C-alpha cells in the first residue's frame, strides 16, 4: 500500500523530513506520532502528492503520487487536520459532490455506518463539530478506498465523539490500511496495531505498539526527550 524510501523534504533552508523510510500493508492501523512540527503532516502530504520529495521515492498503491496525483487521491481516503467542508451545503449534497469529483460511488450503507443518516438533509454549518468530523470521514470513505489517511481525526472533540470516531476507524480498517496522526496517545493504545514516532523530521521508532496502559506515552516521552538533548 505504502512504500517510502529515503524521503527528504526541504523548504528552502528548513529540513522538514529527513531520510524517512517505511512500508505499510493491508490491515494495518498505524498510529503516527510526533510533537508539533515533527514532520507528520508533511509526510502525509508527500503520500498524497500534495508535496513532492526533495530526495527519495514514494509509492502509494503502486503509483508515484507526484506523477499520478489524481489516481492516488481518487483511490485514497483522506481527512485533513482542518476538515474542508462547504458549510452552505446539506450533508447529502456535499457527499454527492465529493462522489462526483472522485468519480466514485457512495456506498449504500455509508451514512448509517458513519452515523450521519439522521443529518443528511441538514446544512453542514448547523452541525456540531463531532458531526462535521463524521461527515469528513464519510467523504474520505467514498469509493471504498483501500488506503485511509487521517490527520488528527479527533482533534477538538469531546470524549464521547472521540470514542465514536475511534470505533469507526476500527470498523473500516478490517480490509484497509489506515495511518492516522494524533496527539492523544491513548487513542494509539486503543486502536493502533503499529506505532511510528517521528521527531525533528526523522523516524525514531517503527514497530509494534508496546503493551500496557500508559506504555505508548512512556515510550513517546523517552524518545522525544532523548532526541531533544
């Protein structure tokens, strides 16, 4: 699904990502962690072809996203950190619009599975933040993509809505690859099968999620503090 090989991304004199390599396969739920400015969003944008690497190679679904961005984006579900919705549209209209742009069908049970079937005829501007995130996730799932990339999917949500989004991620990830970034370390303990930690643009951990309550937070703090010395 994903193959990054020695990826480096520079913005002028600023080095955002340095020599990053990892692969991801079907069925993995990858928690992508790092402090602010570590390179998480940059890496996700490289996967989607929004950015092109300064050095190294990116393969997503067997394609180079820099050369075939339309194909990669069409077959990938993406929920960015700042969920871009059209507030004046009704939910049904918005999902239809996204389906038309992506040239993909809307799964028949999508609205019910994501929990938005009761607001399909409500304007997006009238929805709570939790419902808006669910609408964004529904849009990301149009076309039944095999790869789903979620950037801070539960940011700003209350605990009940956080649980709903986590349950949705678990449900949709059975036959897909999911990579999600978060600052809520307990989410990684709850749903991730694998953990990648990035700090100062470099991967400092890539492996199984450590077992035990609080173990992810402990590992994260150890690695980030070590790298900052």
